[in-house]
C-alpha cells in the first residue's frame, strides 16, 4: 500500500536521522577530546621541557633534553623551521609531522621539536574507527527502522484491510479492545462504519419503501388513465388530457423504478444494450410543455444511432434532468441535444450558470437562481449520481455566445 510504504520510509528516515545526530555528536566529542589530548600531552610537555632546558642552559648545567624532544639553536635551526615566529606550531610540510615550540631568550633563538608521527597515527586510527562505527550505526538504524516500521504498520494495515473488506455487514475490527492509540483508531473506524452502514440501510429502506408504496397508487392511476383514454377516444380535448395523465403516471412509475435501481450497488444492476435516440426523443417530448409560450425551439441532432450498456430508466433519468433544466432556464433561442458516439451534448441559449456556483454546480441543493420556484437544486446532483453509478462522466462548459453546455460522456463501446 502506498500509504504504508510512505509511513515505513518516514520511520526509517527518523531512525537514520537519529543515528546521524548521535554519531555526529560523538564525532565532535572525539575530535574535541583528541585536540585536548594533543594540547595537554604534547604541547604542555614540550613547554615544560623547554623551560627546564633553558634554565639548565643558562646555569651552565647539562641540558638533559628528553628523548622525544630535539633542540636547535640559531644557525643549527633547520630551514623548514626558520620562518616560524615565537610560540607553538604544528608543522606537517617538508618532512614528518612535528610539534614545534619557538623561544627567544636573551637574544638567542631556540627551537624545540617533538615528533608527532605516533600521535598522528593514533588520531588517524581513531577517526577510521569512528567512520566505521558511523557507517555501522547507519546500517543498524535502517535495519531497526524497517523492523520497527513493520511492527507499527502491521496494525494499521490490518485495519485498512478490514475497512476494504467491509461489505455492509457487521465487521469486527481488529485491535478494538486494545488500550493504545491503535485501539482508539480501531474503535473510531468501527463506530464510523456502523454509523455509515446504518445511514445506508435507512436510505435503502426509505427508497424501497417509497417505491413500494408509490407503485400501487401509480398503477391504479395508470389503469384509470388508460380506461379514460379508451372511453374518451372520440373527445379530442378530453382524450388528450387523459393521455397526458397516463404518460405522466407511466413516467413517474419509471422514475420510481430508476430511484430504486440507483439505491443498489452498480455491480448488482444489469446493463443491457439500449439505443439512446428513442430515450432522448421521449424525454424531449416530456419537456415540450416547459417551452409553452416561449420563443424557444428544441432540436435533436442524431446523425447515427448510438448504443450504450445501461438500464433505460437510469439513462432516461440523467438525460431528462439535463433537457428539463435547459428548457426551464431558456426564455428565447434554442435548446439543442446532440447525440454523438461516446457522448450526449445538451446546450441552450439560456441565462447560464453564475460564476459563484460553477464549482459546486453538481452538489445537492445548489440552484442557479435564487428563485425557489425554478427548482430544488437536485436535478444536476441526480445527473452526477446516475453518471457515477453508470461509470459515465458529466461536465459543464460555458456556451460561446451565452448559455450553458452540458456533456454526458462514457467510454464503454457501443
């Protein structure tokens, strides 16, 4: 899992950074210790030797120069040391490394040297050991970091797997009884999942109950309308009214069925191959009364038939909401429905969509107009929900010259 790998890398990086910080601290401490040892062991010893030798020199006594110390006076000073001023020096060029002390006493110049070769070798060995220890610490930090990360990530991975395997039934999450932070997370997941499952169950029950309760009166209305249509066949005006009631009842029954399908998981709904042109013509006919007394023409551009795999109730619901919105918000001009391979385009010359709501256009209860009589703000949200259910895509574009343009597209071959 990507998130697990990222967390593992962060834990390993934390271990490595800690190892680097600790090793750097000890390296600085070792360097300071070596400098202190050099100062106290060599510099002070050389200064004490110089003081004793000069004292014996002026008193005319044997000099008694220590074994590791060499003394040079005036013209005996080697060329590599003649340019040094009074004080302590460390000379590494022109020969073996040495610690040099230059003294000027009573007009004479004295140079005391102490061979640093052994100390430099010791210092190099110490630095090599520190470097090896630093590398070993980094390797150990990576190993410990990975081992710790695996132990830390394992409970999180188990929780993620339990969430992924949740099929809406009651799932017992691991580590729910644990008293640490993992237990708190597991209990939060469990409580949230139960809450979501209860909400989804209530929604399914509501849709199912509404569909069941509406089907009976709709069936009665549809039957009564069909009887009226048969009996009023000779009365044109009354027959047209009865036929409109019959179509409305039939369309309402179809919408109830579509809502019931929409409440089910997409993989449980069959998707037969259907033609879109008849569905679009039917929805345009349903929306034609919305253009009554408006200077608006509605046309369909479908040069070739296009087929999709979908339940006709769901496709009709999405198309109907797009066409109805176009008719409702267009006062003059035209509404064009263009059927093309892979998509349906619905455009109009209406008022368009304000800039302030374009990003939230497909959210529930978002209306293009402040007038509540123009709609509830659910139409486009339903279109988005149907599109997601079918695996389609819906997007909005501003029509050149004013108005709106909605594109409902799909990738499934027809």
